[in-house]
């Protein structure tokens, strides 16, 4: 919305610089930290440094100040900008607040849920995320992945890309075989319970692993079982099919609960055969060494690339010829690019698989796949729970999703009871669910992807701090003002009064939303949106406390109602990018 105004401003600046033969670099804008003023600023240190590089003598600092003063004196400000001043090498330009305010609010209320978005014109991007394993539990570590993957997909989509949300379910491999073996031997014919299916599946998995580690006979039995699986033994195959479905069904319930969907779901089982063939290709081309039957099939990457401990070795097949995680990943990547003309293929995967994915992408490049460079690993760190329980994603301590959500709902209900005791039970529990899910998602998104999240309830459920309930509550407040005015949003009118600084602060933040979206998409960082929406909610609350809306003169009332509606819309759009909703009341 501001882009064209900035362009005009940039043209005006370049004109002054050209008149004085000063080099013109790209103009970088910063938002001015202001109090009651609203504007942007840029600086001339780089320009002065460039001149100095070209041979101009003298101090860069002084020259920057000189250039800024020159521009401030000679610039012809386009309409909408009020004044311009030079301060120690910086050029500060102030908006005509009334003019811009109207422009901002009008566009939010016109574009509504599209406000901040960019027309589809950029890339075709696949974001692979979630990737749970069947026959195992679904825990908090998985949850962080899902929440980041969903938010990144939303942000990329909103920022003008076409996004394919992909899942890659680990339905085969040692873990599944171990589970099947244990089930057949100790729980033959047992049906899963109606409720908490995934807990039951997870518990059986833990039991199975325990038995595997207990005795070498069991280990041998499982090995034999694996070979039978590999040889497509029909008995094991049909058991696998049935039990795998139990997990998939449970995953679907979790995705429903979290309001997350996928456009394409891949399974490890669907790329396994292709993967084995591919390994053959690798051997044929001399890229992989076949050391069977004594050893496995391996790509000695460091040797091939003449690197030192950078890529190490990638094992593709076990010595008995059964396939590994890696051979499947190679064929999965090929399948993705065969199916779609992707500009980018993003993998949201635990940071501990960084070396592994680097090896996979490199191996594909060695095979001559040009698109291998379009593959990108978006790494995320683990989640710590109170008591510092680390949640390993492949084994170890597990805190289940269901338990987490149940506890969150209990706590959210307490908030609702306190804020709004008169609502009926059903209403309260619907609200509690929205708040609970929001709180969990937000707490996983308000840390950088690569930083460990320490999840604790006080922070996640804070109604007065950087947490979803606080932000949701701001939106609910906005909603309740609008409800009192029967949701009739007045027409846009010229603003003939001066604005309070709480108002300007709020409008300034609203106007920044499109930039935040673009930035977050470029950096694949939902964190930027979570920080932004928190600032926005804070600014709204500040406005709410200091600027009465309904009991003021008509002109002002109309303006403030529009501002409330625009705030609510922008909070809603930001939260939507994080996959978070807010209730009508709370
Ligand atoms: N299911 C795997 C695991 O639990 C993660 C899959 C990640 N995606 C991939 N293409 N390797 O470790």
C-alpha cells in the first residue's frame, strides 16, 4: 500500500543526489521510533563510504551529515509527507498523519482478510512437515514441527507463493517391524481402545523396544521378522496394513484438532522400492560402494568430494539388502520434483538431522539432479518441558499431545471462568479449546526455530504477557466494542482532528503488517509474526485504555470505530498466519 508512495519519495531523493553527482545506492528505510510522530528514516553513511572508496577525501561521518542536510534542504516532498529533517547523517521524513491514517485504515477495511497479502506471483514451494511415524506416539517434539511447518506454509502462501503442504509418514522401517513383532507375540488380536488410541500405540511401542533391548534372541527374532516383511510375507503385510491405519486415523484426529491440512501425503512405503532401484543406479555410476554381504552400501561423500569430515559417509542399504531411511529419502526427493515443477522444496526437520539432509541433497547433486540445489532444510530445535524433560524425536521420554492439550484446556477454562463467569458451560469449553490450542501454538512459535523452547504453563497461558491468551483477548475486546455498535462500520471520512499518540502508534503498527509478512516469508521465520502481533495487541490495549470509542463526538467515534475494526482485522490476519484463531467472546 505504501510502496508507490515510497517510490515517489525515492525518486525525489535520487533527483537531489543526481543534481550533485552523489552516487545513488538503494534506499533503505527504517521506521522511526517516535512519540506522536509518524515517519521513516534513511541514512547516508553508506553513500559517503562509497564516495570515499571512489577517492573523495575527508571524514565519512561528516560527509554523511552533509549529504543528509543537502537532501533535506532540496527535496520536493511528494504529497502525504509533511516534513523532512537531517540529523547527524540521517534523513527523517514525517508523514502527514491524517492523510496516511485514512489511507491505511481504508485499505485494511477494503482488503479485509487479504490485507497484508501479496498477489500470487512468486514461487511454487513445497513445504514438507509433520512426518510422524506410525506405530509410535505423537509427542510435543512433533508438535513443534507441525506448528512451524503450518505457519511457514501460511506465511509463504500469504506472501504470494503457491504452496504445497506435504506430509511424509514413516510407516515402515525397524520401528514398525519391532511394533508388529511385539503385537503378534504378546497382544495378538487385541483391538485398540476407542479413546486415546495413539497413547495405546505409543505404549506398545515403548514395550516393544524394551523387549528388543532385553535379549539378543528377541533381537534376532525381530531381524527375521524384518526379512519376512522385506520379502512381502502376506501375513505380516496385512497386519501392517491394518495397524498402520490405526496410527493414520489417530494422526488425522490430531490434525483436525489443530486445524491443519496437507495437500500431498507421502509414505515411506511408497518410495521404498524406487529407493532400492536408485541405490543400484548409485552403485552403477560408481558413486556408492556395494560392500554386501559383509558390509552395507555406502556413499563415501568426503572421499568423492575431497572434503574433510564435512559430508562423511551416507549408508544406503543394510548388509542384508534391506533399505534404510536414506534410500527412501533419495527417491522421495525425485518423486517430488517429478510430480511438481518446484522452485523450492523445504524440509521442516529436527536440527539433529542437519548433516543427514546435507548428505542427501549432496548425493542427489552428484547424481546430476540440478534441482538438488532447490532443496532446503528448515531446522528446528527440541522442546524442553518443565523439569527439563527433553523430548527426543526418535526415542526416549515422551510427553503426549493429548495430555498437553488436556492440561491446556483445563488452564484456559480457568481464564474464561474468571473473565466471563456468566457464559454457559458449552460456550466456555469451546472458548477454552480455542485458547488452549492458541496458547500451545504461540508458545512454540515465539522462539526462533533454531532455539530450544522451554515450555512452561505460566508463560504459555499468560493473559498479561507475550502469549496467545493476551493477544486473543485484545481481539475479543475489539470485537465487543464493534458488537456494541452493532458491527456497523462507518464510512471513511477525512480526519479533521489531531490524533493521540496511542492512535498513531497503533496505526503505524497496522501499516507495517505487509512488510512483516514479506520479511517473515523471506526468512522463513514465524517468530517475526508472533513478535509483531504481540506488539500490535499491546498497542491496541494501550489505545483501548486511553481512547474512549463509543462515548465521544460523532466524528471521532466514527474514526475510532474504523480503527478498532482495522485493528481486529490485522490481529486476526496475523494470528491466522500462525494458525491461531480467537473466540467471539472470552
Ligand atoms: N519420520 C522421520 C523421523 O521421525 C522424519 C522425516 C523427515 N523427513 C524426511 N524427508 N526425511 O525422524
